[in-house]
C-alpha cells in the first residue's frame, strides 16, 4: 500500500485537476450575477432560479430533444455502416483489399474544412441544406477511424466460428448479424458512444445548416444563449453557465454508464495484440 501511495496521490491530483472546470461551471451556474466570476467553489448565496429563468427564456427542452435525435441517428448510422465495411475488410479476401483499406485510412488525413463547402452545395442542391438531415446522414457512408477500430475487433474473432457457420449454410449477412455483431459488442458500443458524443458537441455543422431556432441542437442553442445573454454591459453569465451545465451533464452520465465497455474494449484490443 505504501508503494502505491504516490500513484494514488497522483491519480487523485489529476482527477481533481480534470474535475475542477466542471465544478466551477456548476458553482457559477448557481451564483447571482455579481458573483459569477469570484472563483468561489461554493456559491453564496445559492441562486437555483438561474435554471428556471434560462428554461423559460429559451426552448432548452426542444434543443435537448433535437440533440438526442440527431446524436442517436448519427451514432446508429456511423456504427452500422462502419461495422459493415469493417467486417468486409476483416473477413473477405479480394484483389486490392489492402490498397482499398489504405485509401479508406488516408481519408482521415483530409481536413473537414476541405469538404465543407462541396458537401453543403450537395445538400443545397437536393433542398435539404436547412434541415437536420445533413447533421447525421453523412454517417451512412461510415467513418475511416471507426472502420479501422471495428476491423481490429473482427480480426480478433476466431475464424473457426465463421467456418462452422459457413458449413451450416450461414451466408455472409447471417454471419455478420448472428456472430460478428454480438461478439464485437464492446467495440460497437465504444463507436456508438464516440459518435454520440461527437454529434452532441458539434457546433460547426449546426451553424452552417440550421436557421430556425426550433431546429437548433444544444451547441447551436448555447451559441444563441451566449449571443443573447453574454454580450454587453448587462451580460447574464449565470444563465449562460446554467445552460452549459444542462448541455454537459448528459455526456457525463453517458460515460458513467458506458465506461465498463471502454475498459473491456481496451482489454480486448490488448489481448488481440
């Protein structure tokens, strides 16, 4: 125990360092306007009405619903499409497979800003540039990083299981749905959570595509809250902080629920290596 004490102390110090910004945010959201930036870790006096005020001032519930819908759609689309592509690269042998997989990985080196305008023009051409569809529909074509991640999971599965299924008459789709997906569940959950978090915190695409406030996701709504309450001499930063807490807490809860799958995924990857 004595030998582990320095390690435990270092972990506690790092944990406090990472938790402090969120603690400060929650504390600031419960302060009145004159004490928001006083750096006190405990609000005095406590002003819980900040949450009710910001809830009445802007349609936070609608924004939360939009973020949930867009995030789940984006996560499901990315997980399913990437899993299909990854399974093909892991279990099928065809000419040019290595080169094609290398090209898929090479797309990760392409900055998103390079394709931003062409992609917008495509959505504009089909009349969907002011809807929520562009925020998630692009994930139907998979993600290079997720394809790479899931391919490693599929390569770690025993080939004998697929051979036995093939002998029993199971086709590729049956093998994928009945064998590969259940055995790779930790990897699929990791991909789902990663993409859900990415969609939940995305601001660039909502700024580009969303025009109507009722369609805003939470990051776009927070930008509207900041523009409304965070400007000028009478800035109401306590309301901005309260809205930020509402946007942050769901992702923390999601990680607490899914953290065991992250650990299992890391352990699986180490065993495969």
